[in-house]
């Protein structure tokens, strides 16, 4: 396993203790902040291609090794789709993506990728058998297809989504029934983590993974604020439970790659005036205010990153 720090922003640079631990573990740093500022929140295809080329160059001599990547703010979660391209080029086996997040990241987005749209790109890859999204507690599940969600992924059996807690969602179209949902008229009823209970939920997820190979992607906004400080609204999962889930998955499955996002950083965008204004307007509407103290965010996020580093190194060894 090869560890990488992808410096798409300065979030990880504010955590010297975590960086020192990564260096002792043989971690490598890739400074891609120039490319990161162009694709933060969302990016067009040309900018994403430039970043993908930089990552390919940086990964060139570790092509056949599983990679664990820490990559700053959850504003960059769409970079997961680029990491998957590299990971799946090095394996011939089908995989399941296990996605921990307070947001489903399933909206339609044309001409590029959004941090809230990358699941669609991942689902289109022929080596991806299924995506299992865990821990959503955000308002994205309120009238989801009105907000651009691609619920056809659930209808087609490509996606299972298990909210932390959510009684139901109103929808306009028919999406059938699956392991994580059932539909009655215009209402989707969810199979939630709370309803199943902690250990029963882990057993349920393990039974729903159809492949030996697993890719894990973690947005720390799935965690309660006691365990992370992010740029987004946050969920209710506690770190101990997330670590327990990772350990349980790692005991049964081969983890072919993993990434972690969800550190806090002050947004910086490059691009033309219209693009910067559009992104600033979007975060004004979607991201919570006031922002956390950068010092407090760095402290709590460094602790959570250290815990995730230790666990993921262990299950990916």
C-alpha cells in the first residue's frame, strides 16, 4: 500500500503532526493546489483532465499498489472519480465502492464533475458492480429528484443508500424497490442505520457487498462535529463506529484503494470572474455559516486523520 497526500488546498498543511506521521509511514506529497483551485467545488472536463494527468505522473511508479489518498476539503470529492480511473486500470476484478458521506453526491452535472455529482461518473465505470452510500443525514434526501438527483441508479440496482436517519422522501417518479428503499406512491421509505441498529447495520452492509474487491471513499462530513470540522453541514456518525465498520469490511474484503476528504479550508477559486462568482454564490447557499475556527478545525481534523490513517493502513496492508 502506498500513502499519498494530495495537496489540492492547504487543509492538510495546517496539520503538521499528521503530516509527520505520514512521512514516517513513507507517505508521498503531491502539490496540486494550482489544479485544485480550478476544480474546487466543480470543474470542467479540461481542468479535470489536467489534474488527472498530474496524478497519473505522480502515481507512475506505484501503478500496481493500492493507494490511500488524503486530499483536503470535501469540496474535492469529485477527485475520487479520477482516483478510481487509476485504481481500476491496475485491477481486472470488479469492485464495490463503499461511500461514507453526509451527502449522496448523485446530482446530474454536464460538461465536467461536481463534488456532488461524482457518483454518476463512478457508476458508469464498467468495473464498478455497485455503490453503497452510508450515513447521509442531510436535506439532500428531501424531494431529491426535484434537486437533480439521479435516482435511476437505485432503480437499476447500481446504488444502495442507507441514511443515518430519514423517515421518507417525496419523489415524482417510480424507482421500484431495493435493499435500501421501497416506494409507496410518491414516497420513498428508507432502510436507515438507526432502524437497523449498529451491529445489525454492519452485518447488512457486509451481506450486500457482491465483490471481493472494495474501494472506500470517506467524506468526514459524515461524522459528528465532535470528530471533524468540515466546509459542509455534518452528520451524526461517531468516529469509533466508522472505524469499527472499516475494520469489519477489511476483514472480509480486499481493499483496492481508499481516499479521505472532509478537512476544512477557506475556499479559493481560480478561473474567470463569472466562474468564481458562481462558485461563491453556491457555497453561500449550501455551506454553513459561520465558518469554524481554522485552529480548532486543524486540531480535530488532525486527530481524525490520524485515526483513519492507522485503521486504513492496517486493513490495506
